C-alpha cells in the first residue's frame, strides 16, 4: 500500500550501516553505506561496485585519466550485517520506549 503523505519509501538500509552484497558482480563484499537514494532504491557502498570513470584534467586533478569510483547498487542486492554475529540478517522494527527501532532478526540485537 502506498504511503498517504510522505511518498518516500521506507527502507531497511540507512547511511552508515554495514552491509553485505548478496547478489551481482560484487557478491560477498562488505562495506559501509556512504549514500542512499530512496527514490531510485539504490545506495553507494564503500569500496563495492567499483567502475572506471574517464576524467578530463581540471583544477583538482591536473593529470586527468581513469579514476576508479563507487557506483550505486540496488538495495535489493544488499543486506545489513548483524552487529553480534557479523553475518547478513533481515531487519525488523519494534517499539522501545515509544520509539520505533530497527533490530536484527537473527540475534534480536538493536541496530544503531
């Protein structure tokens, strides 16, 4: 069901989470989420899904050339890493002291 007022989708991954890639070319790699794009349902993960980008010489990079950088990866290919066991886990939400918090389904540990 579509949300009534806030049209942005509710996501299981946030900026700063440690995630594991479960599908695609980078399968098995882990990294920290640097940026999330909710409308595209993608995220940029540190040192995962690297692509080569050709750059022109400019003030910051006087040499120019080929630069390796992270490309967005679909959220369906990512799973949050359990803080207790270090393995990929699903995310649940529960009320604690009147606040909705995320927790790891594998261990029940709260995700900060």
